[in-house]
């Protein structure tokens, strides 16, 4: 009794005089619920002490704690040395079994040790209990493909080269203007005399120089080039950056809308909020300034080093040694900074998820007095995210200190060469020292901007890698007038909602003829809605295929497929906006077409009674459930698709409204293929054929009259039961 956890939870309630003599049938109902008859049967079997035990899933009705206790103390210990055939769905127990037989459809699919079977069959992998996928953090440097993607989105390689050339013209123009100014000073002040014939002219002032106009004209030309290049650079750079972020957002948004349902089942809302808020903000507002500053500083550093080398060529030897130290420091710094930024991005998703969950369950949190727990959890997540930012800032200060030492060495070497090397003109010596002192700040900023730009690109990488589901397959798009007939074919379709979960559709095959009206019946959980899920490709098939007018729907894009299918859901959905927007959110149809659709769905007079009619903004509560269903029907009718799916649209309606909807369906969708999921037998009886699905298997598919003639059919039994009621 102790092995089966019956002493404390069950039979101690009926202990009489220190022994267990109470009959099970004499127990009150409330004690029977506590007793767990399955455990009593298992205890009886263990007490019998036989050599062979057949256990048919005895742990299915107990919680994890009791299950682990019974398996460890009962099956593994009490039955040690016995032959035990243990039927179970508890995958976590298979590791302790000597041999595992994996069965499917009445046959042994595989056998062996559990560790060997899991490598061959993913269905035997014990799930870790997570309902959502853990967000994976990228590792290593930013791949070249991410930079290529951003460049292509910004306008392509030609535009990027053009923008870079404008940056180069701007920087080289600024440096050349400084060199020209040094040359002007050298000629106009240091060499302020010239010989004409037998006479020598002196120019004590620059403005008194005879070639003043020439020097001013050249210098003014450089300034004009700098201004024009700066304006063009700013314009094209901003346009390219905005184009890249806009297209990246559009692609991400399109992919989210066209992702399978499994993505939304396993992806927390906070992760999506993080992508569309913080990561998008990085690409919109933070990445462009980083790119601009990095390009500008890199070119400035290169030009400064070139000018210093022109003045003092020996400087190249020293700069080579300093460059090696600089590269080593930069590599160490960039790796740490990049990963800290990734940790910051990943940890922020948990904050958004927690806030979203808190807001949605605020009433429950307050009802149970758990405000302090949720606040503490928020502070814990916020502290974890703040640590990454703090370390990020500390890393920047770490590299700045070491870069300052390098720039001090550059200034010292430049000054020493100017003093040691004789014959360097004073103006050019000043130019070299000016560039060396300029490097003190620019070199530090260049490394910081390079590292920060790479960390900003982690957001581009996250957005690029987040979703891979494409909405349009350009190489295999159906004809524009597809489908013309509306023939639907399911062939050996198997589907599971998520990996490692059981099949919800099991080898389903049937053919629906063009313009046929099909009623789909089955008990709750039988797989009716799973047929719709497979048809709309909300979940990809495990095996088999579905064809519409002879074209495999798995070979086309989701947008092409779903734009050709219409569905009227069980719960009507109305958008925030006026009636026209609810019927035609994409503004594809004229008012005449909208009014015609309303007339055919018996809603024209209702809409005409509103002030403003189609432009009237009505709350959804202004319409009854039946009227909302009729509006959804009018919306579907506008699209003029050949295939309609009605998912228990009349389940919450009264008989009169149901009759009106059925009449509208017959009149409106006469030339369409209609699949109606329903629990109402009279609705199914009016269809051309009835499809009965049970436990993911199609058991009946024929005309209602034919099924009624067979007294053993599921449809006939349900009709008979309805008549008896």
C-alpha cells in the first residue's frame, strides 16, 4: 500500500480499528475520487508476487510526483527480478527499461535501448517540459552575409560605393585643404620674397603676396567641394539607411504574418516585442550614426597617417609596431563587447514577456495578492539586463585607456621626428603635429565606433535570423486565376501540431469535387479543425500532400495560398474602423461591390440605417453575433474565391439566425466549394456529402442518404440519438 501511495492519500480515510476491512463499494463518492482505483489494482498485482507482470499504462492517471514514486519503488524495486511488460506514454521512464518496443498502427516500428532509439526516432525524445523555445544567442563575429544583406537592402553595391566615394571626397578634400593652407603659409610667410630680374620683392604679409588670388581661388575650391560632398553624402547616406531599416521591418513583419501557428505557439510575445521595438530602434536610430561616424573616422585616421608619413617617412616603422598592438587590443575588445551586446538583447526579451504577462493577468495577480512576487521578478530580470549594460560601458572605458596610451606614443614619435629630422618646413611640421594630436581623439573614437557598429549589427543579424518562412515562392507561383474549379484532394495526409507530439491527422485521404458542399462531423478533438489547419498550412504536414485543382499547396507561398481561400470562423472578427474598412481592409473593391455583397448577405438595410452608412464607425457591440457573422460572410464574398471554409459559424446562433445563414450560404456560394464544420446534424444533412472524422481518421465519407441507410454508421447513430431526444 505504501509503494502505491495509498496509505496517506487513500485508504487511511477508511481505516477502522487499525485494519482495512471496508468494502470499496461502501465508500462515499468523495472518497472514491480520492482512492484512485488504478493504484489499488497495481497494489493488488504487486501483492500477488507473480513472475510475469503485464502493466497497461498504470501511471497515466497520477501526477508526476506519484508517478515517479510508484515507478521507482514499485516497478523498479518491488518487481526487481520479475518479467515486466510495461505499456506507457511516460517517456521519462524509458531510460530505466532494459528494452523498448516502439509501436505505431498495430506494428512494432523499432526496438532496442532507449538511448539508441532516440537517435533514430525523434518521437521517443522526452520533452523538457517547455512550451516555448529557448531564444538562442548567436556566437562569433557578425557573418559577412549580414553585412551583404544590409548593403543590398540599402540600395545595392553601386549606391554603397557611391556613398563611400562621397565620404572619401569629403575627408580627402578637408585634408588637402589643410595641406594647401600649409603650403600657402610656407610660400607666403616663410618664403616671403622673390627675385624679379635684378630686384628682390619682400612680402611681409600673406595678403600682400602677388599670387594671393591664386591661393584663395584654390582654397575656396576645396571648401566648395567639401560643402557639396557633405550635402550629397548626408542626403544619400540617410536615404540608404532609412531604406535598409524600412525594408528590414517590412520583411520581418511579412514573415511574422505568414509564419506557421507553431511559431506563435513556441515564441513568447516578449521576443516579438523586442524585435519590433528595441532591435528595430537599433537599425532605425542607432546604427546609421554609428556607420557614418565609423566611415568618417576610418578615412580621417588613414589620411592623417599618410600626411604624417609624407612629412616624416621614418614614422611608418613606428606606426607598424603600434598597429600590431592596436589590432591585438581591438580583437580582444570586440569579442567581449559583441557578446555583451547579444546578452543584452536576449535578456531584454524576458523583461518584455514578463511585463506583457503581468498586464494580461493583472486582475488575477491582484486577486491573489501576488503583486510583490511579480514586482520582485521584474526587478530580478531588470537587474540581469542592467548588468550587461554596465559591463558594456566598463569595456568601453577599458579600451579607451589603452588607446590613449597608443595615441600618446604617436604624438611623441611624431614630435621627436620633427625635432630630429632637419630640413622639414615649419608649416609642414606644424601640419604633421596637428594630425598627430588629432589622432588622440579620433583613434579612440574609431575603435569605439567600430565595436559599437558591430554590436548594432547584432540586431540586424537577430532580425535576419529570426524568421525564415517566406510568404511568396517566386519560382513556383500558381496562375493568377487559380483555382478555377475548386477541387480539393487530401492524399495520405499526416500532421502533428508540434514535433514530438502525437499525430492529429492519420493517413487522411479523400477528394472533394468542384462546387461540392461538404459537411464535416466529429466529436470534440476528433480532428475537424485540424483539416482546416492543414488546408491553410498553419502547420506543415508530416507526410502526404494536399492539392487544389491539381497543384500541391506545399509548393507555393503562403500568401498565394491563403489569398485564394476564404474562411468564416466560429467567432466573428470585426476590426477597429468603419464598416467599409471591415469589409475591404485593403481597399480593393468599389462601393457598388460592397453594397452588392451586403445585399446578398441580408445586411444592406441594416447598414443603410446607420448615419454615414459605409463610413460609419460602429462598435462591434452594435451588431448581434448573427449580424457579425453575416458581415464576415460579406467580407468573404467580396474576395470571390472558389473555396470557402465555415468553421462552426452557427454554433452560437439561434435556430432562426442559423436558418438565415444557411439560406445565405446556399444562395451566395452556389458556384463554390464549401467545407462546413458543424455539430448540427440538420446542417450536415443539407450538404452534398458528409465527412465523419474520428481520432484523426476519416471513417465515413458519403452522401447523407447513403449514410442514413447504414444503421451502423456514425452519422446514422447520431441522427437516431437526436430523434430520441
